[in-house]
C-alpha cells in the first residue's frame, strides 16, 4: 500500500467507504467484495489520480487488518489503521498499557518513541497524558501512526515525525522508549546485533536518557543484557510476548522480573528476583506438579517460584517442580500427580487402559518423544481424561500421570 492510497482512506469519503463495507462479508469473500467496490463510483472519487484497483486493495487491506487487529487491540482496532508489517510487529494493547503505566511514574515527559511503528506504545503513553514524539523511518508507517493519533483524539499530546533513529543523539529525549525492528526480509531476526537499529546503538540511546525502556525479543540472550538495566519478561495469558529493559530512573527494582498479564480478567501477577536465593533443591515427585509460565522460565526465576511453594525441582536442568501443597497462581499451572512411571509405551498404555482414559493431553519438558505419534500409539479409549507429562530425571525418561487442577 502506497501513502497516497492510504491517505485517500483518511478523507471523509474514505472513512465513509470503510464504514460501509461489511467486514465479515469482505473477510469471507474478498473477491466478491473487491468486485462490488470496483463498481462503486465513490471509490474512483477518492483520488482520481490513482487506479481504482489500488484504492480497492487499500480499502480491503485495511478492513482485513482491523479484523486481525482485534486480537491485539480489542474493539479499539475498529478505529485504528494498520499496515501488515505494522500490525505484526506492534505491541499488544495490554502490554503497551502495562508499560505506559510504569513509564508515566517518572514524570510528565516529554518522551521519544523510537521505531514507533503504527504507534501502539505511543498511543498508550499519550493516553496517560505523557507528551510523546514518535520517530520512524518508513513514510507509510508514519502516516498510519499519525492517523491513529487523530483517530483516538490524542493530537494534543502526541506527534510523529519521519526520521532515522540512528541519527538521534543520546539524551535527545529525557524519557525514551525504543523498539528496534526484529524482522528482516527473511523473517524474524534472533541476533540482537542484527536488530534495526543494532543492539549496541539502541542500548547507547537508552543509557543516554534519564529514563528509558528498551524492548527486545523474549529470547534475548542473558549475556547481552546491559549491567545497568533491569529486565522484565512479559507474558499474556500464557504466551510469552517480549522482554522490556528498564534504564535510569525506571530501573532500580529487581534485576529480573517475570510479569504475567491476563486479558480475561485484567489481572497482573509478577515474580521478582531474590538475590542470594541460590539454586532450587532437587527431589522426588510429590503430590502436585508445577508447570511455570514461560515468563518465569525465560527470566530464570524458577528457583524463586520453587521457593514460593516450598517445593523441589524434579531435575536441576528442567523447569518442572513439585510440592506437597497446591498453590494456585497465574505464574504456573498445577497438576495433581496420580502416578509416576519410568517411560515406556507399553507401561503407559496399560496404565491409561486401567483408568479408562480416552482423552489424553500430553505435556513435555526435556523429552524428545513425538507427542502426536505418542497419542496415536497409545490408542486410548474410554470416558475418562488425563494429562501425561513427559520429562527426564537425571538421564532416565519418566511419564507422570496427572489431573490438572482449575486455574487460579
């Protein structure tokens, strides 16, 4: 989508056309919707200098992106504008709101949002009254971010300019947010040195501000984390989303934190590093098995989780832990252990048959077993259900038969 075609959608006539298209129908049969729009004289009138086919594509693309955007932004997506890459790379609304709440505690700004994309973080900050300027290199992305500012009525506190963030001087913004691009022509970029801007440039910008938040992929290696930053791994409803590094006036808390957000009920639960805690103890399986949230695992805070339930690890290299009591928390799933078996297909099949289990859920950590093949090979039948947990204790594979307890 080119900038002129997008800007045609921002006119009164363009907005009216967007509102007139049934998104469910357009999503179900895009070819039929495109055919109808090509015959609609209002489309050609949006911009006589542009081909009708380009305008139709812009309309249907925006409708499709708004439908997809509801996953990240809820009903707000129906008022927002997107590009395909911008939506894919944008911060989820709940995560942006969580971060903006923390950033707003250090003062009123002004803030700079570098690599602002379509403006998810910028909008969250502006929504909390923080004056913010977004910077992005792509002209279409800048146009979309500006349209989102206008659509949400935040023009008094937010603006966006086109620019190269590598030309921004450290300290240019006393309050800084930076979200380096982590996608290239071949997909996701996993090496921080290949981010855009590169990791060392982004860190230099963050360290040069009085307060800063630098976003990274959740799998960022711990060894590249700057010594002066605190790092928070954030998950939403069990799905790990990102790592946020906090600098300057926004640092000073725990060195590492896991934060679990729930969009179902708006809950927010965190687990902080406890310096000096030491490694978690290791022991035999107890009555309850704990499967920690990926934010807990990725932040290397499993020992802190084990301590909270007075438990032990099954194996020092694997994140499953076990305890005598069931402690409910969004930080982990809890399962009741009914039997522990040295793993073998024959033994496991027999145990499930005895329990009349026909519905099997398979979980695993530290196991190379193909879970889909295992389900087929078990040939389970019966009215009962069970969870089979595959893991390793030392060098020996084990299967734990479990019953999952309701979530907290």
